[in-house]
C-alpha cells in the first residue's frame, strides 16, 4: 500500500525495445510460423525503483541516451512499460518535448485553452488564469499568432506558463527550459522555488548548478540503470566520477634530441597566456597555449565554439624553474558563475609523470572529448602542482580562465554524446 506522503512510486520498471538490423527483419519475424527471432533487445530502462514524496524536487541526471526521457514518459503515461509498476497520485503537468500538446496551426491563445481543457479545466477556470499565463509568458502580440511561427524560446515560455498555471500536483520538466534565455530560466527557477513549494517536481537537466541549487534529491541513470539516489551533492560527485574516471590514457614521454628538433619545427598556433591569469608559486610558468577542435587549429582563441562529442586538443608551453619528480597536471572547465563543471588530473587517474629538469621548456599536450552540457559560456583553467595528494599539494601554477569556450547544441540533429571528456594521449616533451 502506498504511503500518504508518497506521490510517485516506481517499482522494478523496465522498458525493452526490439531492435532490428534490417527493416525487413521486422516483417520476417512477424510472419515466421516458427516464431524465429530476428531482433535483439535494447533495455532503455532496466529494473528501476524509487519513490518521490509530496513537495520534493527531484533531479534526474545522466548522459544522453541514459534513459531519463524514457523514464519520464512512462511516469506521464506517454509510454507503456514492458514490466514493472508505476503509481502516481495527483495531477501531472509536463514539459517533455518542446511543442508537445500544442497545435502548430492554432494561435498561442487558442493553445492555452486547448491545453487547459486537456488538463481538466473548463472555460471559466481558464478565463480566470489567462492574464497570469500571458503575463508570465511575456511574448506580447505573438500570443495571437500561430505557434508554428514561434521561436523555440517563445515556445518554451508559453508551454511553461501554461504548465504552472493549471495548478498541477506534479510538475515534470525535461530540459525544455534550456532553449529559453537565461533571464527566463532564472524566472522559472525562482517561481518553482518560491511559488510552487507544495508541488512535487521532477527535473531532467545537464546543468549541475541547477541540480545543486534547485533539488533536494537526485537520481543518476546510466544505460537504463539507476546507479545512485540521494543528496544532490553526492549524486553529482558520483556523476562526475562516471564521466571522468579512467580519463587519462597517457603516454608521458620526454623525447630525444631528434624528436625535439622535429617538435621545434612544428608551427603550432600558440597564443600568449596573460601573466595576470597566473597564480601559485610560479615555479612552473604557463607561457603559451594552442587549441584545436576536431583537428582545426585556432588563430584567435577569443571566439571558440564547440559542439557535443567534439574532440578538443590542448597544448600548453611551460617553463619549469625547479627540478620536479612529482608534478601533477590537471584541467577544470567552469561555467560563467565559477562552478566547476568537469575536470581531471594525473593523480586521480593514477598516472605518474617522469621527472622534469630545471630551466627547461616542455609542451604539455592532451586531448578531451566535449560532453553534452548546458549551452553557454565556459572557461578553461589549467593547473600544475607538486605532490602526490590531489587535495593537498604545492600549487606550482594555476592558469585561470585562459580560454572562453562557447558550448552549443547541434540543431535538427540527434546528437550522440558518450560523455568521454577524457584527457587522452597526454604527453610532456622537452622543447
């Protein structure tokens, strides 16, 4: 029996899709008198269980294809589970896919009445809410235009405004707000936090800052399996470990003189690193940086745009001012608020850098794959330390926010991202 304070109960939820190698295999299987199988099973959701209490804000995170959207669609009844059980107590308003439930030929105003009716409201009830809906959406006279003329941001404004004003018991949001401008996102987050305290919320997001600030519980999904459920900080920590553990596939090497001369002849597009960006003891000094994305080098590092699943190669020219036997190298990607989004270093990946000599220059060379994260501006920080403990060591040099990187999403395509933002082929070579 479901407890009174539990509004969503998911038990042993499984969703299996039949995948076929060839389109006609589906027909061959359907017509085969001996029930021969031509498919293989894909588990979009595999034996997932959890409970959500009334008034909780629960964040669901995981890489693309982990099963987050499938889970929400089963909770809202859009998809039918293969096995398992879902119990929901209360009226659900959801923003699963941008434009879902809207008729593109109808105006925004007409769609408000359509969606309100689908949510169980009559015309008189919608009439009382219409001003609140249009004021919150704030799309002006476009409310009287066909929604097929709307931008994705306008669509998100109207859809969210309708969802919150039908007074749901449960609000489910699946990345729909990520297309809106940052001010509208802040407006929505503030409204959910201050004016919807009694409403249970399920939020899918790649924005770890939102997860940490908005939710009081989080669930990590990977390959259709629930890995961990609990406090957001603990779940974020585990999530980052799944992204960044075993990240370095390094071949630390100090080249011989012949290779050094070849490296010197290589014309990397190095840019100076501003001295004001550097911190630490400066017993290692980061002098220059070169950056390429998918083998394309940049002359100007002031306007870098990157897409998910792109490969970014980073080269840093450093001057070593003391003999070093235990150097640590790492990087951090931070958002515009200074939150660390992802990063890695040589100690946490159990890698050893050979000894470096005083008064010599080296090129630090590594590669990472850019993950699917919130659109916006991010900043690259690279650090050099001395010691064996990633939490307690001598800071030789921090090169703070030396490159701004704008993360963008590919529109009208399915972006497959493995979240392999690993540092690969790490090398340090003398120059």
